[in-house]
C-alpha cells in the first residue's frame, strides 16, 4: 500500500507539471497515506507502568493484543529467573526474597534484553512493569533509540482504594504485591513527567482505547 501510494503521488506530481487541475492536492493526499502506513509499521517500545493495583497488566495485555505486539511482564520474568512457576506465591517483606534490589535489577535487565531482541526483528514491544525507578526508564529509552523504535511511556492510575481492592482480590496472578508494598513503592516512585496517565477505573476497553490514542499521537508527533 505504501509503495503504491508513493508511486501514484509521483504520477500526480508529473501531472501537476503538465497543468492537470487538482494534481497537487492528490499528490499531497497520497503522500499522507504513505507516511501514515510507514509510521504504523515502525516498531514501538511501550512502557506500561504504575503502582500495584493500578491496572498495568490488564492494560498492557489489551494494548499488546490490539497492536499485535510482544508482551513482556516483569512479574513473570521475576519468577522465571528464579526457576519457579509464575503463580507461585513468593510474598515477602519489603526488598527481601525475590524482591531484593539486586534481583529487581536483574529483572529489568532481562526485560530490556528481550525487548531489544524483539525490536531488532521489527516487533513492537509492550513492557509491563512498575517503572518506579527513573534510571530503568532511561535505560529503556536507550534501547528504543538504538533499535530505531518509537518510545511510548504510559502510567496507569487509579484511586488508592480501588488499587487496594484489586490487590487483595487477586487470584491466579504472578504478582506478589500487597497494599503495604504498594505504599512503599508509592513513597519512592520517581517523578515521571514524560508519561501519559491512563485512568483505569473505567472499563478495561476504555483504558485500552485511551492508551491506543496516545500511542497514535506519539507516532505522529502530536502533543498530549
């Protein structure tokens, strides 16, 4: 489609030189179609972050499905690196067990390595993690830049009570977060001004639609 649009635009330009009416407008329209298709084909690295219970995984899954992107979830990677089943309960006090700082750093390193590999193959990637640390976000942006991918930063938000209810009501989920852990993470969450906030209190489909709109905006350099 992109090649055909560009070729037809060239023909319209030639006709414009020959004095055919409306050829210039046709060329502009066809070139616009070509640019739109090229942008749609660009790989994207989408960071979906936020506090526990904010709806990250639901949004990330819906977004990956809608875009046909590779989905990588930090909670699953953490359990995989430890050699245990993803649904194994490994809740522990703050920064102990599987959640020691060194283990968390290894999880983010693995996330970014896998993302880089997928991007090299032309795949878009959705990374579902907390992204509490600004340094981790910066490292992700470096990966995107090296791969020529468009970075998109999304932060899921929900009222504290809603998030707490989600956390305590979880079953069959890799996350080991508790309301206490969520409070600790909230206190240490580095400012993230580059992220677009996605309200997840409405229907999941509405949150995904809002996220998709933002992805499209970033791809066309439209300000939020």
